[in-house]
C-alpha cells in the first residue's frame, strides 16, 4: 500500500517515500467485478379491493404503532399497578 502525500513538498509522517511513489504502478483492467442483482417483479391486475385500500394511511399507522410500542407497554403496566 502506497500512501501518496497530499503536498509533495511537505510530506507528513506515515506518507510513502518519494522513491516508492515514483515506482508505483497503477492497476488496469477489472479489479472487482460488479454483479447486478436480478429483480423479478410479479405483475398482477389491480382489483377493486386494492383500489379501495388506503395504503399510505396503513403504513403511517404501522409506523406510529411501532414507534409507540414502548410507551403503550409502560402505560399498561402503570395502569395495572394502580389497580
């Protein structure tokens, strides 16, 4: 590993020597092949039931339920302890 100095006139501790920098060779060709994942999309017809559904509201409700789980659990425990 050759660490090139940011400023060639003022190399810092840990930078490679000028000899190492001059002898460095850049690799050419593919280094790491990038594989694109294949996504399979299942298509289907939209039904009337799907059209009636409000997905945005359902997602917001699920998000708020997940966020408030701890508070609701604490309140239920306090209510049970009070009784």
